[in-house]
C-alpha cells in the first residue's frame, strides 16, 4: 500500500484513487506510480519517421500496455477489459495507479469511465461523471462512448456468472 497518493489523482465513486494523464506531458511531481495502465501502441514497436526511428517511452515501474489506436477502441476488447479490472483492483488495494495515453483525454478518459462503472457508478452516466471529475473532453468519440457501455454490459455478464 502507498502512503502518498499520486499528484493529480482523482477519487472514483468507491473512494479509489487513480491518476489519468497524457504521456506527452511531463511526469508530475511527487511519488512515482506503482503501476501504470497504458492504452496505446505497445512499447515494443518504435515509431518510424522519415528521418529517424524514435525510442518508445518506457516507465520505470510495472506496467501493462493495451493495444488501442488513438481515437478508437481497443483492438482486443476482452483483454482491455481485463486489464482495466486489474488496474482498478490494484488501485483499490491502495497502490498508486496511473492511466495514460498520448494526450490523456480519449483513451485515458474511456478507461477512467470504465473504472467508474467498476466503482459502482451507473453506466449511463459514467462518461458524464468522467467529464465532470477528470477532464471535460474525456472520452472523445462516439465509439469510445459505446465501448464504455459495452464494458458495463460485459462486466454484468461476468459478474452474473460468478
């Protein structure tokens, strides 16, 4: 368990703290995350530009990457859903958890909306809750909003079987 929360962390409806941010932004002051969930291009694929190959950003802490294109939904929805649940479980247990995509808005906001659903918030208001509590433009596309609804339904089916 961590004693100090991450700078910029928000409190989910169940009291769990999680930080959302953009990976392109500088790392905030304070303690480092103990786990990161990163929706985006997995780090084993560097980006090739016309002039050079760029080195992907890699955190100094344990992390899980979800293959999730910008402005889209995850390539493997079930794997992404499981990763979100694992990250929420770690945060709920008191670990410093951050979620970060490139800009920290669409994919990160979608993950935070899903975590709000796990935390007991009504699925039909999860996007609005995220926009009120995280960033006003979070969950950028219609597809991402639909994916939050899919996630909520998927979680209900899994919970019903348990």
